[in-house]
């Protein structure tokens, strides 16, 4: 009856999480694809379109995530893909996110190759730097920043997705740096060597993301193995300037790829530099 329905639903373990979503309020639609944690569907919730991630139990440490969910719900910025809530009253647990009409940035770049204006590419880098500067100011590390982990809205804004989520991945092929699925080509040297993640290692990844944007979604170090990439980085080699990148933008990429984390810019500095180039 009415009196038993708390203002906020109660989940299995009897706690009352304000981010628990009533399953009855959620309508599921067609498949959007599948990610590290399983299937992602389109959905409708409280009159808005959402993306619903159905979490496969063997893919995520769910208890750890539910603890972290309270922190992630508080991270809110126009250039971050918003987590609206979680539905953990039945299995599989599902996560509700703001829906991004134009899908992931890497696919977006590849399907529009040859039609991307320099201004649009700079705007994309600026969008990501805004979202990342907010995470940096909140002391929150992404750990897997790349074009594949950014999404594009219906008005072509780019937003950062799945920040911090690698901490809940159970597939250790993905999480340890010697293994095949580890994103070596986006990782700073200190991350590859001793898994030392920081906002400065996110800045390194952001440099590679800028390279992806100006190369219209091409993969970095395309025909080289992870081992060859590590060796070439150790000998001081870096990704070359994309043909479409202005010198000033390539200088920012090289700044992001300084060997020593402290020699790299902050996202606040990158945002400032990109915004001043954007207004030229
Ligand atoms: C057409 N529009 C859309 O498709 N929109 C959307 C597609 C997806 C989507 C669909 C399938 C898979 C994934 N995906 C991709 N990479 C991931 C990476 C990780 C880490 C941990 C490895 C970083 C975790 C989960 C995922 C994941 O679920 C996403 C984000 C999510 N959202 C919010 C959309 O608006």
C-alpha cells in the first residue's frame, strides 16, 4: 500500500539508496551494443531517454561499485555522461545513464572522416578537457580516457563516459598492464611500469585522445604491438603530428606526453590553452 512505499525505494540489503530506481518506472528498448560489463539497451525512464547497462555478474564487482555509486552520483557536469541511478532490486543489476544519440566518439570520427572541420575537432578536444578539468578538480581519476570512452550527444557535444569504472572490471586480462586487453597505447609510462594512476596519467591519455580526434578516429601506433610501443616510448619516440592538427595543438599533445608526470600540464591549463585557440 501507499504507506509502505518510502519516498525512496529500499533495495535488497534493506538500505535506502536515493539512487535506487524503481524497476516499474523503467521501460527497456532496443540494444545499443555491449561493453565491458555486458549488454547496453536504450530505455525510457521518467519521460526521458536513457541508456541502460545490464551488468553481467561475472564482469563487475557489484558490491564495490554500489559503495562507489554514491560518489559517482555526485559527479555532475555538462561534459560528463551522467549516471542517473541504479536498479539493484533484481538481477541483473542495471545502471541508468543519460542517453547520447550519436554514440561513441571513435565511431563518430570514423564515419565522418573527411567531413570534420578543424573547428569541430578543436571543439571536441575542448569539450573533453572541460569534463576532465572537472574530474581533476574533484580529485577523480578516469583511468581509461580514450575516444572509445567518450560519447557524442544529439547536438554533437562530446562527453566523457565510464570514468573510474575500470576499478570494477573483474576481467584481469584487462586490468593488468602486461595483458593483451590493457590499453597500453593510451597509458602513461608510470601506469605501464607500476600502475601509478593520477590526473597526470589521464593527461597523457588525453594527448592520445587529441591525436585520435585530429586523425579522424585512426588507431594510434596502428601496426605496432604493445611491446614495440613501450620500447619506442622508452627511447623518447612519440606519436607524429596528425596532418590536420595545427602546430599549436600538436605542441599541447607533446606537452601531455612528457616522461615525468609533473612536467605535463593540468587539465585546467589544457582547458585554458584550448579555449584560447578556439576563440582565435
Ligand atoms: C547510438 N547511441 C548510443 O549508442 N549511445 C550510448 C551507448 C552506450 C554504450 C553502449 C554499449 C557499450 C558501451 N560501453 C563501452 N565501453 C565501456 C568501457 C568500460 C570500461 C570499464 C572498460 C572503461 C565499461 C563499460 C563500457 C560500456 O558499457 C556504452 C558506453 C552508452 N550510452 C550512455 C549511450 O548513450
